[in-house]
């Protein structure tokens, strides 16, 4: 009878150990899946992480519409040999995906270059992995 009790206790301990091990394994699998998903998300955006966008037209509100949300400090406006940054001291204002052209002289020059291949905006695309 004592042997049966000991064997029963060992069996219960063994089953409990297997359940705990299975739960640990499931937890590890979830963490690996999360890492894999993050790596896939990073890989999917790398192709468009650095954007060089040709500008074909200036919008009716005197702005340039970007294809993606930019990292604000990365934005460069390349107009022929000139490089500008979208801040008020250069005659621009950046709001989200819009670059507003504030200086009339810059507006005239950019309108002339838009669509000719002489106007591009270069920037790093803002990525939100929390979505």
C-alpha cells in the first residue's frame, strides 16, 4: 500500500511538472512569435525607410504633400543645386505630411522646378511599430 501511495505521489508530481513545462514552452513560443512579428514589420518597411520623393506639383495651398509621415529633422528639399530644410527661417513650415512654402520667391522657384525632375524631397519615414 505504501508503494502505491509513493508511486501515486510521484505520478502526480510528474504530471504537475509536465504541465508547468508545457506552460513555460507556450510562453517561450509566444515570445518568439512576437519577436518574429517585429522582425517582419522592420523588414517590410526597410524598403521605404529612406524616401527620395520626386515632386511633380505644388498643391493649391502652396504646399508639398509627402507620401509618408517624415521624421521632422530628416527632411531636405532639393531644388536643383540648392538644399533647403523646412523651417520658417528658410521660408517653409512642416506640418505632418505637408510642407508649406511661405516665401513667395521660393514658391515661384519651386513651381518652376516641380515636374521637371529638378525638385525632390528626401526624408526618413517615421515608423510606428505599435500599430
